[in-house]
C-alpha cells in the first residue's frame, strides 16, 4: 500500500531539508548530484551522475533505502552491496522515525551509504 497523501507530503518536506544539507554545490551538480525516489512503501536515496559511456545521459546509483512497515510502525534500513542487492544495515536495521533513518545515512559511520 503506497503512502497516503499526508505521508508523502511529510516525506517530501523532510527530504527537501536533507537534500539542502547533502547535495553538492550547484557548480558541480551536472557531474554529481543527489536525488530520491518514493517507491511504494520505500524511499530510495540516489546519487546521480553522467553515464560513463555517454555523458549526455545520466545514471542513478542507489545509496540508501528505507521501507516503512505499518504493522510494526518502523522504518527498515537497507544499503546496497556490491552484489547490487539490498541488505539490512546491521548497525541500525530499523528506525522509529524517518528522520532517524536520514540521520543514520548522513552519519554513515561504517561507510556503507556514501563509500
């Protein structure tokens, strides 16, 4: 079940603040940028850069993912390993609040999200 209109608006407002803090300077955003996508019950944070074979195209590389579980009222936190599959983030597999997820991704104490 997708997010409600209210939940989507709240996520977008929170992500707007996060993006303002984390996005690279305007002058290099054509070479490296940050974005996000809401997919069903998940929010995926992406790095966006020119495609190496054709710089006129862009490619998106997922950095972090949070999936909301209504039954438990928690956000499950994932990172994408080299096998290109999502794996639970072991130090903090869940967050109570969406903002907590963003704080964990921002801190990235183990270098899983940003390298």
